[in-house]
């Protein structure tokens, strides 16, 4: 591609990394970005630049959208557990010949003093809860229904928006958006007498403090394992690396 050609990039966003990438690319001459948000959060934090909100309607519809909008590159910067849109992006870019890059957070790694048990899914986590537990559930509102049949334990559920499906019978809902520091998370654990933390291995710094607080309090963690990447697209873990990848591949001046 020549340097005077505008390169059109679709960012599949909704994450801190997606917003940071949109801001970084806004300063790169020759790149025109649009960020797509799934619309699952009532009041999303909007990135710099153009945005679209809502799903595409499946991989075939996404492929049509890519062609109609002359997109050159798709960057999948969605949540590490958003495997459906990642798979759709892989199929759509393969069908259209559009380049695909995955920008994600490195997964958390267990440290000395952690008491983690890795489980493959939310239902497995629900089945592993010891009766009588006081659970801090931080897996997002969409997964809360997997714990609706757990009537032997109490849950503190933290989410940005309220769950819309079934919920555990013994539950307190805390609506909040990170980042959170370790002092805040330690207070949450102590004030609610939490003895079990359940979370997804999302990675990143925004919500890491709950794990540090759990380690300090010797509280066990049920860690939902991250799914395998749904495509064979190259993966980068830093926004600067994604910008360099785009600049090198597309020869942006």
C-alpha cells in the first residue's frame, strides 16, 4: 500500500485495550478507525473516533459489512472471554481477505501465596462451591445465571449493570466499575466476610487487585480458565505492539 492511501481499521472493542488503541491510532497519519461495541453495557465508555454500537448478525453479515465499508484490517480487542465475536471475526476476515490481528491482555499467573483452583467453565465453578460459603462473584452479569441453583451459599455479585437472567437466591448486588485498588478490595472482602472468590482469568491491571487482596487474606480463588483463541490470527499483548504491527504491515508513513 502506498503512503497516501488511507487504511481503514475496524477495532472490535469495548475494552481498555480497545480504547487505548483507538487513541493511539488517532495520532497516526493515514489510518482511519471505527470501533465497534457490542452494546451489552448500558453506558459504555466511548473511545476516541467513530463508533458503532450493536452486533453484526453473525460472520456472514460481518463479512458484508467489511466489504461495504472497505475495511483493510480488523483488530479484535474484545474481552478475552468474548470467543463468539472472535470466531466471527476469523471467519469474516478469511472470507474477505481482510487482515486480522488480536490484541488481548496476558492472562494472570498464580503467584506464591495464591490459593487458586482452575476450572474450565462457570458451571464447573458453581459445582465446586463448598456449602455455606460466602462468595465474591466477579464474572460479569451475563454469567450469574449459572449460579442461580446454588442455594447453599451467599453471593456478593459485582457487575457494571444488573443481571437480566436468574440469580442466586441468597445474593447482594454491587454495581460498580473498576479499576479497584487493593485497599478497596481488601475492605470488600473483610466487610462481607468473603471466604471464596470466583473470577475469570481476564488478565490486565484493572481488576487485578482483588487477587492481591485474596492472597493477602489467604482466601481461595476459583479461576475460570481462559478459552483458547478462536482464530489463528497473530496475537499481541501491548497497544504499542499493535500500532507497530499495523504500521509495518500497512507501510503507513
